[in-house]
C-alpha cells in the first residue's frame, strides 16, 4: 500500500474542528478500515496499524470509515470522532438493535441493472437510506450496453428529478471514469443493490484487483499472518470504497428524516391537512387526498410512502423498545451495585 496523507484518507474540516489544543499536539488521527472482534485495522499516513478499543468503546460502536484518535504512545483508540454520515440497519436476527454498517460515506452508489431486476420502488427505498445517512445518492445503471437504457432513465426521473444517474459497463475499464466525479482524493463511496447487478465487478474495476486477492499478508508483532479482509479499499484514481458484507443488508431503521427528505412533497401536503394526525385515509379536509383528486400527486407514490413509513415504524419500534428495556435494566443493575457497595463498605 502506498503512503496516504490525512487528506487522501478523507480527513476534512469536519473532523479537524473536533480536536482541542491538546489533541492537535498529541493525538494521531486514523481511519478505520476493518473491524474484528476486539481490535480494528486503521489507516494512517504512517501506514496501517492494528489497534485495540478502550474500555468505553467496543467493536459495535465503531464502523468502517470512522475517524478515531489514537493514544499518543500506544496502539489503542483514545476517542471516536463524530461522523459526517452514518449508514445503519436493524441487526439481523432476534436482537432489536440498530447496527452500524459504515461511517463517513460521501456517496451512496445505488447499483441497478437495465434489466428485469430494475425496480423504481427499490431505488426509492435506497434514496431514503442515502438521505437518512446524510450522503449523496448516485444511481449507477449497469448492463446499459445490453438494452436501451431510455425507459429505465425515464423511470428514474419519475422517482427522483435531481438524483444523478450514470450508465456503466461494469466490466469495462472505462467504468471508473463514469463515476470519477463522485470519487477522487479523500472521497468515500459505498455501493448498494441486489446481487447480480454488477457491484463486485464494479468494485474490482474501481480498485483494480479481484476479490480473491483482497486479503493481504502482513507482518506485525505477532508474526506473519493473513489479515482479515479490509473493508475500506483504495480506488485507483483516488478515494475509497466501503465494501463490507453489511452493505448488502442495509435497511430502514429510524429513517424518518430520510423519508421526509425523499417524500418532501407528501410531507409538505400533509401540513395542509385539517387534522394534525391525519392519516390521509378519508378524513375531512385532507390536503393529500385533495392532491390525488386533482392529479398533482400520484396515488402510487402515496402508496410507496405509506409502505416505507410502515416498514420504518416496525423496525424502529422494536429498536426503541429494546433500548428502553436496556436502559431500565441498566438502572436496576446500577442500583444493585450501589446497594451492594453501601452494604459492603468502600474498598470492595
Ligand atoms: Zn391528510
């Protein structure tokens, strides 16, 4: 791996402004490139380093793409910096948790094929995820060489008038040029989309290497070993791509802001409803129903909005409930510990 400056790695004023005077003298900023159970691989101008978490942080609190400050003389994280953007999902399985997938992603590339795979509602859902994360969406239409892309481009314009769209042949070396305006020095890209649309092919075109060679052999104090797959990989022309298994399973969770942004037209209409809690299902004085009546709002769009709101509510409710439960449990534990301390006296 060649040498990178902090700016190459994506360091910017957003992060610099979080440092106090002492930090500026002693702290070493580093960007998280991979996370293992009890340690993380970070990238710094001095090269990659394996670091451990301090007591107040665990692997679940840190995401690929995060900026951290390392302690001056040890290979340990001192502090996690606030994120510019954050991609999360509801953890798979029973655990109702909000799980971080990636941090500080500038552009969310929504990869879709000019084929039967194409689904405007699915792209709209990814637009919500991008808006909620705080990143810029970019639709990347693949396999556009195999079909006439114009019907797909029309459908995309119906979903979003201002989201940029590029068409690429993911297998071609030219693919990197098509997305170059969204990559480059210090910029971070992540790709989402169904399997089979060409995400892996595009990732390989951007990084210039095949998946199988992505794990590299390295030396460290414990001897020579194969490090785990790095999830933050450099793009040939500059910039970074986040490539984690979690990106395949991004979902809506606490995504109200993102829904509000992508469906700003519906939310603006709802402001005009007579009742503040109008459900737009036949209440008198409903401005949303009136817009459908006059043809200014597509009923299919309202339907898609409803589905996303319901999906987000389901995912967010269980997460919020579990958080409240954990909080109550934490209070009980703290009380028991405090009582025990009082009973047993100091020094225990
Ligand atoms: Zn209404």
